């Protein structure tokens, strides 16, 4: 690992520049600007009172929203990314770094990641193995999984009224949303959801955009190719 403090969107975050994605963040001074700008707009215009960053990676989304003074909860199981996140956000009281994943139910599951590529970590081993930048190097760890319904209910009172989520968990986005269902039924919400057909297939899942929209009575607001913004 080669840790560096790099600039992204006029902020600073720690990344591991020895792996492909960390080095890419450094070179570009931040990625996914269009999506981040759209989420910032949603926070301001819709009075969002909590941001859940599920699959945080190095925290580009979280650091971009930190000045908006809302609680930010980051779920990230990759141990290298967690180490970087803890350094980036150590003095930011509104940001809660959770060393674990969000999913269908509370418990412990195997998580697979590569030290060569932080972007493809997944509950599905074949997902990260299929990423060319992992170079076939895959590690397995046991990670705590949290059902968001339970986590928020147990830790945040009063409950949020307007939630924004970013969900990027390489094929298991459906399980994260199902684990939020009770909470989402009680509030206004929008979510940026990655829909990566290759990851879904490698995770041996069968779901798509239509399934999410139907299962959660949601509407699609914006399309970013493989990512969509949905909500009620």
C-alpha cells in the first residue's frame, strides 16, 4: 500500500495510490463529478437530512457533501479503504465510518476484494475476479453486515424524514434496498443506484432496473448510464 493525501473537488482525501482506482482518483483529482453535483443539488433542494454512502470506497461522495451539515453514514468493508476513510474523516463529527457492509440482514458474511483494484469488492468472489484490474489477486475476509432498517432505528432518533442514498455494492444493490425497505416506507427518499449487468450476472443474481422500480414503487429521475437516480 502507498498512502497519499490527494485533492478531489477542492477537498483532500487519503487514497492508496498503489492500486488502480486510488491512482485514478489522484490523476483526475476526483471522479464521477456529474453524479456528485447532482446529489449535492438534491440535498439542497429537497432538504435531505441524512446521506447513506453504501460502498463508500475512498469517500469522494462523502467529502463532497460534508459542508452541507447533514449526518453522513459510510458503509465500507474493504479494509484498505476503511483505513483511508478513518484518516480522512477523523475530525469530522457529522461523518460516521462503518467498517462493514449493508445488506439484507444483520450478520457476518464473506467479502472479496483485491489489493490491486478497490473498485470491484463484492460478496460475490467471481465479481472481483472478473475485474481485469484485480489481476486475479483476490482476498477474502469476514465482514459485519448491517440491515439499514435496524441500524438507523437503533442509532438515530428521531428518524430521518428525507434520506439520500448512494448504493454501489457490485451486484448486491437489491439486497441493500430490501434491507432499507421499512425505513424507506416511512420517509421521502432518493437513491443513486449502480446497475452493473456484468456484476449482477457474476453475482448470480437476476434483477434489473424494472425490478427495483416495481418492488419499491419508485420512479426514475435521472440516468447516468449504469447508474440511475430513483425515489418516491
